């Protein structure tokens, strides 16, 4: 069986070309599933970013560009409008990723906040057990 390239089926990060391809192809049996993450400079930002990348690598959703959302770029906003499900992962209670989505007018998404999973900014090692915990939460949302 041939795997599709780009978007959630290909596990590649979204860009204008893959967004267009995904939209046309109905990748993942229809609407795309997207994951956006805080990729902040803190330890929990790194955990959030790595967890989102793992979700993408495992082909559960495409990792979207939060900066594209902040700038309301057409390719990102078009995909968001047709998304089946969106997950937003924030490292700390500042909720930068959540606020970016809301400021762009995106209000329908599932939010994962690492502090609610027991991870504290400045006191969380960037290691697979933490990344795995966040990944498992995202997986349960996407499969639930």
C-alpha cells in the first residue's frame, strides 16, 4: 500500500504546497487533523514541541506552524477552517499557543497544558518519559 506524502498521512510539517495537496486529496479519509505547539525557550516548551513532532511522525495529525497562524497566512487558515480536529499544546500557564489561536479567531480546539500533566516550567527534564506523557494525551484526544 502506497503512503501519501505531505500532511497528516505523510507526517511532514505543513507548508503551502503540502497544505494544498492535503486539502485536495482528502488525506486521512477527509478533513485534516492538526497539532500546534508552543516551542518556547523553556524546558516545557521543548517537551511540547517534541510531543507535537512525535504526533506528526506517528501520522496522527499534521504539525502546523503557529507563526503562520499568528500571521493569519492563507494556507494555514484554510486548513484550520476544514480541520476535523485541532490540538494545541502549551508548555506553561502563559498559554502562548492557545492565545495565538484565539487571537487568530480559532476557538474550536483541544488544549493540552503541560502543567496540568504535572510538568512545571524550569523543573521538567526534556526526556522521553515527559514527551511520551504528552503524546499519549494527544493520542487519546485524537483517537477518542
